C-alpha cells in the first residue's frame, strides 16, 4: 500500500515494517531494508535456546531488526483520518460550516 495522508491534519502514514531477531553474530540475508538495529550483548553464557535442529546454543548477543520492503505503508486507522481527534475536529468544522446529516 502506498503512503496515504490524513485529510484533516495531513500527517502521512508510517512504514509497514516487520521485526526479526538475530542471535550472536548471525547476518541478515533477506532483501528487506534494515530500518533500525539494536544489539544487546549478554555478559554471561546462561542464555540458551533450542534451535530448529535441536542444538543448544549459547546466546551471547541478540539483535533486533526492524525491516521494510521500501514501499509499503500502514493504512490510515480511521478511514480518511489518522486519529479520532482528527475525525472529531473535521466533523465539528463541517457542522460549523453548515453541513448537516441528511441534507
Ligand atoms: Zn490526522
């Protein structure tokens, strides 16, 4: 979905992202753009997990990635508006301008 803009305040919608976690020094090998990257290193070797092939792995660091395909955006949450406050302001403005439901 392309980026859309609130008809009241003009604010654009945010990027439609997904998240993934990498462990230790694993590299991201997908095609998505890395929007943010945060690595947490652990001082002790107590962090363990069981991977798909049933090996136990010591987790020394974990990297959270936020990924974007370079073109997809979230839809507006309230039809043509980003927030309920924008719906309310637009409705009150329309009423003040003389618009009435049902003509
Ligand atoms: Zn808005």
